[in-house]
C-alpha cells in the first residue's frame, strides 16, 4: 500500500477489497441455510484474494510493470466468474451469486479506474 501511495495511487484496492469481502460474507451468512448459494458467495470471497496474488506474481516473478500487473489479475477473476456462470447454467444450477459477484467486481474496477485516472 505504501508503494502504491508513493506512485500517487491511493491504496483504494485494499479498501475496495474489504468492501467486497464484507458484501460477499454478508450475503453468504444471509444464505447459510441454502448451501448452494452460500458456497458460491464463499467462492466469490476466495476470488477477492486471487487478484492481488496474481498481481504480485506477475509483477515480482515475471517483472511486468504497469498495467499488466494490474489488469491481468482482474481480467482473470472476471473470466473465472463468467466460466462459473456458464458451468452452472449448463448444469441447471443456481448461478445468480456469480452474477452478483461479476457486477460487484465490475463496479470495483470502474470505480478504481475512474478515481485513479482523475488523480
């Protein structure tokens, strides 16, 4: 976070991640008696941690700087969510928690790009 702050990127990623974590956790607890829905929100929680992990792997191990280390992880997360939606639709399972997650991540990214561009 300190490194991002030094680059004039306010550490919004962590703040947005916390908001998503609280959102998905609240929805998971709300649906604790509906195992399928509860599980899908818990998977969405796990995907929150995938973005920063992939970003660090891309930045540190591969040495890609700039937007590559920022964009690729979130494209991967949204791609995984779309894949899970397609998988559940084909198998006639509930997929609406994944739609909520895609919308939440999309709002997150739009807000992040909008705020960072205006700095």
